[in-house]
């Protein structure tokens, strides 16, 4: 799984649904969680946490324009491409962190992804978990 | 119920397959609790059970059952096993082959008590086998006799050392229910060594995780095995049964709850130090799983 360290900046709760904003090196992220009002002690504004998301939930785009509903967008550089028959793994650099995206090899070909390319990695807010970083 | 909190403050140098290891435990066990000792083999679970029973002498420390001192190295006290009110049940039933089922049960009673023996035989569905010798019984039936015999002396403390590990999964489930029933019936504190997560969840009210001779974690099964440091609301614990490399990913098969098979796509960063047989937490978010009602 992908792990990025960040700091909780803000939280918005409606019933059991909680939207958490996290800052990772100056870039804002959102995680949508199901949490009761009595939240664990580490899940509070100001706390350092890890954003956790699965490689298969990371979508990639090149030269994207227009609006999109995905809340978490990372401008990255491609550092490695491992092609599989159907599924490929793309390793990306994002502000000093390494993240991995697993997409179909067809998608790799259609986007013509190569080492050194600038791509945008995107994850939906409901696909991000938070982990206590201690 | 009278309070018989068990005090266990002991040290014992153990010789394990990986060399010497110092067992060092300081804990209290509450009356009537069903405690599971969970951990890898060689961690000291069975040693702890044997120390409680009196079959093994700690190097130093104190073992008390309520106010009764069973072992105190500073005062040279070591009460022999037969004077501690305990019963044992092991993986191998250790029944007397030359005695009938009924005689095996009578043998465990300090004073022959036919009414209790018949009641136990009936509870465990053994009435029709009471005149048979253990040789003519199935594994599950033998283990039932061993359980009935363990209860025949009405112990205040029941010690179980992987009692069901030799049985198939169906028979295990049945006997887990019977062990639970027996625990309720007897009201005795029960301490069980197990490395079966499903068994621990089903039976234990309190878990002591033993790691390298020490208690590494304790609490209810939920507290010990589900991880509140992860926000994911779907958390399943299980054991890795198979790891298959396919394309650029690994497919990890996890067995949960004894019979549920879960397959998880894992990447290299998840695979570090992950081996077959390891206990793992499988988690996902409340948003991802889908539900389908099953027809009755």
C-alpha cells in the first residue's frame, strides 16, 4: 500500500461521516471516513498521520484539463515502469515521496507512459484510510 | 462467587529450539475468566501452563490462587500438582486404555461420585459409550471423554493445552462449543493455549499474547486483534495460507475464521517479511464492500 505522512488540518463531521483534510508537504488531501463521534485520540486536528491508499486506487492522467471530482491530485514524475501482461506497476515521485500506481498495461500504452514523464496521480477521497503514525 | 484472582509473577529460563530464553511474566487473572495464551511455538505458553499446574518449577517468583500460595521461591513453598485444585486437558487425550469411559471419569474423582459421572456422560453425549474402552472411540469422542474427565474433579482452574489441534475443523467447532458450555457450567477460571485465532475469538474473554517469554499485549480478543490505529472499518484477521506471484502483483490467500477464504492483491511493499502461516490484518474501508442478501 502507499503511505504518505501528513498533518490533519481540518475535520468536518456529519453524523458518522467524517471528512478529514490532511496537508502533505504543502499539498492538501481529503479522506472520507466513517467514524463515530467518539473518535480515537490520534484522529484530531494537528495530529501527524499517514495517508494510506492501495496502489490499484491510484488513477493516472496526462495533460488533464477540465474539472474532475477526484479530490486528491498529485503532480508526479514517473521513475519506473514495470510492465505485466495485463497489469503494470508505475512508480512515481511526488514531493520527495515514492508512490505506486497499478493500472492495466493497456492504459500504460494508451497514455504512452515512460520514465521521466510528468503525470497526475489521483485518488478518490473515500479510498484513503488514515493510520496513526506513532 | 468467591474471588480467586490468580497472581502470576514468575521467571524461568527456558531451553527452546533457538537457544535460551527467559520467561518473565507478571500478571493477574480474574476469577471465572476464559483466558487464551496466544503466540508462536517456543514463546513460553505451555511453560506458563505447566508452572500454574505445578508440573514445572519456576526459577523464582510467586504463584497464588486467591489467598492460597502455590509457589513462593522466597519462602521455599511449592505445592504439588495434586494439591492444587486444577484439571488439565491436552492435545493427546491420555486416557487409560484398559479402563472403560466411565472408569476413566471415576478415576479423576477424589471421591467416587456416580451421579456426577453420569451427568457428565450425558452432557457430552457419551452415555451409550460408557462401558466402552477408549480404543473403540473416534478422536472427537476421546476428546469429549478427556473433557468430561477434566471436569469430573470439579476443578477451580481448568488448563487446556491446544486441546483440539488434532481434530478436523468440523469436530473442532463442535468441541469448542462444548468447552464453552463446560466453562459456563463449571464457572471455573479456564486458561487455554491456542494458536488458532478463530478458537481464541470464539472462546476467550481475555487474551495474553506471549512473545519471546513476555506478555507483549493483552485485552479482549477485539482489543488485541483489531487495530484501532487504522481508520479502516472492515478489519479481518486471518492467517496467510498461500502467496502466488502473478503478473506484477502477488495474490495472497488468507484464511479467516477457520474456513473463510479471502484473496488480497498485495504489492512488494506489503510483502516484506510476510510468510505463509503469518497472522495478518486484512482491512478496507466501510465504503468498499458490497452486500448481497443470502437466500435462506
